[in-house]
C-alpha cells in the first residue's frame, strides 16, 4: 500500500476538494496551504474540464471560471511542483477521462509520478472499465481510486476488494453539492466495505457543515468536502484562502 493508505489509516481524515485555477492558480495554492495548515489529511485537486458530469452547479461554475482564466493541465502540474516544496500529505487529482486521454495517458501518469501526485479519481469511468487505466496507474504507483454509489448494491464487495488508496463513498444519488440532509443508509455500505478490505473509506457529496462532518466521520474513516469550499472561493475570490483555512479547522475539529 502506498502513501494514501498509510496516511489515512487509523484516523478520521478530512479531505477537502478544490478546483485548480478558480479564480487563479495562486489563490488555489494559497487555499491548499491554508487547508493543510488547519488539519487537512489529503487534498483532492480538480483539473478543470468543460463537461464535468459528476458535478453540481457550484463546481461546474468553478470549472467554467478556471477554464476562462486560462488554466491548463500543465499549469496544474506546475502548481503541484510548487506545493510539494511545502506539502507532504497525499495529493490526489479529480478529473475526467478526456483530460487524461487528451494529455496522453502514459505522459499524464508519468507526470503525476514526477510531480508527487499519489492518486487519481475519474468519476466518469465505471469500475468495470477501470482496466483502461489500471495498468498504467500501477506502473507509476498512482492509486486509481474507486467510487461506491448508493446504487452499487451487489457490486460494493467487488469494488472494495479491488480498492486502491481509499474508497470514495458517494453519499447520495445525483451530482456534487451541499445537502441539508443525507438519507442514504451509509452504515450498511461501510459495513460491506469493511468486510472486504482494510482500505480506508471516505464519504463525499453533500457534506458541508461541522455537524454533518462529525456524523459522517462516525460512520467512515473520513469525509470529503468540495462545494462548500468552492462557494467560499466564489464569494471571496483572491481573499478566500484565510476563510477556507478557518472553515477547514472547524470541520477537522468537529471530527476529532
């Protein structure tokens, strides 16, 4: 097992997501540093894509703003190089298959390895089709992180047995976005996961408040938060990092 597994096991992990380049790369970098300083255990970095099908309107908007601002995959890689001068926790890319294909799969994973990316989440690749990327991700020691949805049903055990890094449990049907209530029977999903793997599992989609973070952390090994952070970026723009740092601290403390 690699760095992700070692970093997340035996703890309640706070995993924030941020779209790179919204409103600019410098702000993204500053926000990540603030989140790390305030207790983030792993950072998901979104590489913007023009058709982010798993995302709700909040993160869609971040993708549009970042692309309009001139973000490119190479600029994201360059930011990671700068981050790695200060950041030691795992960094994971969240993006879409077309981003990898257009860059060149071999070149993309080689670059991930070179700059210090530990894993990748591709929400538009079904588990059954992951072999298209599995060999190359393993070649470069990049964890290809699987998602389990409320509709996975009898596939949960199968996905769990093949898990790499950590398992991303989707809390609710639909796209990303804050939710006032999460009604999925997540405990049952986590129970099946734990029966089939010791890879940590984290719950994402819809978590935005300290109360939700506390509740979800009692079920799983970690919580993933994205839209709430993107809302702060949209509201405060280049001034957002200090607010994001304070939010990260509040969320992490709720999980302890």
